[in-house]
């Protein structure tokens, strides 16, 4: 249902518009709380605003207001003037928790200023943030980006692995494989599978560390390259293209699909995972907004419809296409096609 038509009797209602106009308050409250490590400060139990302010070296009056706002948003609970992490914050926002999502949130935090340049990007027709900054040129930013991708992939991977049957497959090419997380987890799940991750050198350097730390260096190899130009090899059983199509134009996606199809052996599987819209491009709303996010951060960035990707796969000679949605809250869909 269109949220702008909530009112009874179908008359236009301004509530949703007003809510949207201040929605960034919510975001900045979470982003700042995560950045100053507010949730870590409450990890061992409830505290008063004065105790939190002292622990984090923040101004007491503002800290009290921040704590109340976080409680209002459901991130914290309050009792007798003491604040504690709500269960979701304790699970996902405390750095020692195995399900910590703070690095993913830090990545959104870094893009807050970039979103403020949306008008400029629309007028100039180019991203507000040069992609090179987080893809190798700026080492600190690149590392933060790779760690955020890694954390996010760990969250998504279990669902993705559950959707895939790669039993009996031997050679996986992970194009733009980022931190290599999918390759590590897929080769762990499917015995006999070995992966090659093709990545830009600055990203691959961080990924090498993560793959080694996971003890997977014997089955996951990093190859420095540029997926627009690098040879994809031949005889592959599986090609994975995850989170890349949103940086690429239709022409580039078609080229990547054709080269993937060419490097697969008969019966080989192409898997394209990404945020996709329904046909027409306007829903889900998150996916349509994600298109803007990518426009702001990559020269050809945007969002595609999974139905279009399946059509491009068919044009490249692939068969048995299907698209499957990952379970919520993940917004991703996985499109698969088989080389005849
Ligand atoms: C959103 S990330 C996805 C990473 C990983 N596949 C995943 O799903 O977690 C997109 C990746 O594409 C890589 N990339 C972008 N342009 C590339 C290029 N021209 N050649 C190789 N990799 C590239 C980036 O470095 C980044 O790791």
C-alpha cells in the first residue's frame, strides 16, 4: 500500500510526509550512538546518564537527551533513571557480540554526508563520492569498506548458502568477491569446491588477510584484477557475481554475463546476488532508494530489476533462470541461470 494514502476515507494524509522530513533524525541518532560506542558503555548493565557521559567523555546534558531518544527509538530501555541496552541493541550493537553490526552501520555513517550532496549529484550527473576513495586509494576507508562488506556477508551468507546446492562442483570464480566471505563459507560448506576471488588490488590485500585469518587460504585464492578487463578463465563450475550489478550499466552487466557464460563449462551455474527491484523499478522502496545510494557512490551506480537480469541471461544463452529472495531483513535476491 502506498504509505501516502494511509488516511481513513482515502483523503491524502500529511503524516507520512512529515515523518519522512525528519527521518534523518532517527538515522543520525543511531549512527552517532554507534560511533561513540554508547552500546558498549551499557554492555555490562544499566547506567545513569551521568555515568555514561563520564565513561564516554561526553557532555552530561546532551548525553541524557541522547539516551532518552535512543530509548524512544526502542534501542534502549529506561527504568528509575537508568538506561540499558534493549535485547536487539545488546545482540547487534555491542562490539563483543558475535552478531555485531557496528561496522556495517559505520559504512552508512560515512555516507551520511554524501547523501547531503544528493542535489549536487543530480545536477552534475556524477557521484558525490569518488568510488576510488573506498576501493583502494584511501587505505583506511578501503579497510572500513571491506570490513563492513565482511560483516554484512557473514549475516547474509547463511541464508545464501541455504539457497544454493553446489555439491559436486569444483571451481568457483567469485567476481568482485570483496572480502572473500562468500568464497570462504561456500568452500567450507561444499567439500571439494575451490574458489578464486577476482578483486581490485587494494581490496584484495585486505581480503587476503581475512581469508588467511579464516584458515581458508588453501582453498580460496585472491587474484588482483579488474573485472571489466581481466580474463575469467575457463572450465568453471560456478560463477558468483554478488553485489556488483548495482555498480554497472545494463551494457556492462550484459558483458559480465556473457563472459561468465563463456568461462562456465556445460551445466555450470551463474549466480547473481544483489538488491533488485521488481519490474518497473519502484518497489520495494528500499531497493529504489538503494539505486540513489549507488548513484551517489559509483559512476554507473543504480539498481536493476531481477526480471531484466534474467532476460539478459537468456540473451547470453543461459537456461533455467530463477530468482529467489533471501529471507527478511535481507533485501537481496539471487538470480541463477545454467549454461546448457
Ligand atoms: C558491494 S561489493 C560486493 C563484495 C562481495 N561480492 C559481497 O557480495 O560481499 C562490490 C565489490 O566489487 C569490487 N569491484 C568494483 N569494481 C571492480 C572492478 N572493476 N574489478 C574488480 N572488482 C571490482 C569492489 O572492490 C567490491 O569489493
